[in-house]
C-alpha cells in the first residue's frame, strides 16, 4: 500500500483509506489493483521481453480499460528502470527535476518502488511512496518530480491521453 510523507514535517499518512482520502482532496487518483494475478516469470523481472510486457498489459486489461474510460487514456505501455539501464543515473537526474504535464501522469507500479514528490494545493510538498499494485494519476499542471526508492528499480504501466501532453514542462 502506498503511503504519503510530508516534506516539511516528515509526518506520514498510512493505510489505504487514509491515503486515498488525502490524495482525493488534491484531485489525485489512487487505486490499489494488486499484482497477485501475474505469472511468476513476470514478477521481479527487470528485463522483460516485448511479449512479457504485453502479458503484463493483458493481465490488467479490465482495470486499464476502466480507468481509461474514466480519464480518457488512449495508450498504455511499460517502463522499466533498474540498474540494468546503463543510463539510470542520468534518467533519475532528469526525472528529479520539478515539472508538470498538460495531461495526467498515470502510473501503475508492477514491481519495485517509486516516489512521486508533489506540490499540493496548499504549496506543501509531499511524497507518494508507491509499492507493487499501487496506481497513481497526477492531474495536469501539478508540479512534481519522480525518483526511485532504495531498491533503485521499478516496472510500471504508463497510461497516456496523448504523447504530446505527457511531455515534461520544466
């Protein structure tokens, strides 16, 4: 389950209902889909083939179709970040630069962990720490950045309205 940590006080919000309640006040969608349905070869695999990526997308097809219908997402793909990426540190520097998008930034964590640091409506920054099975959708124009947790790896489904709307505005 995701948890929220406030930068200024280091206080945490834990528990699915509490996290969801707080994030909904910010217009952020949080859902927990779980990952139990994934075949063993698709878990903890940070070098998936194109066929394995499609198997992951197929495993979550009902949820992807549901949230896509609600939010207007038209495409889905898989992103993998781990020490298998030769340019991981360069990518993380880019992702840690505060930015926003003109579309939602929607991610479903399949494996590993990630942190979305978000500037809230009141100007306070908070982290949403994602675990496998967590989905987050950050609304358009919210200032944020992304980084990995100590395990330095994540495999996630990305959902897009348009590729152009997903481009970062720094």
